[in-house]
C-alpha cells in the first residue's frame, strides 16, 4: 500500500476543501490501527492530522478522505 508523501494533495470527503500534505506525523492512536497520521495544511489555513488508512489514492499524488 502506498502512503501520502510531502507535497501530495488531499481532498476532503465532501470535495469542497483541498489540502497539501506537509509531511509525516505520528502513529495513529486508534486501537490496532497501525497507520500513520500525516499533517495536512488546508486551503483555509487549518492544520490537521489525518490517518493514512482513511485515505484513497484517486490519481497520482492526489488523495481523498474516505
């Protein structure tokens, strides 16, 4: 399974917001997840940490939250 990399685009579930992956974050804290949270800077300036296991690759270097 591939993982999002720094500079990749992330699209929100609704498709209304776009963000840029800023780099690796930290291990996901959900029990038995095993994924990595990556930091994402959204177009409105918000910074969040999203688990890579909740993303799907739609095109090269473009991810969407599922």
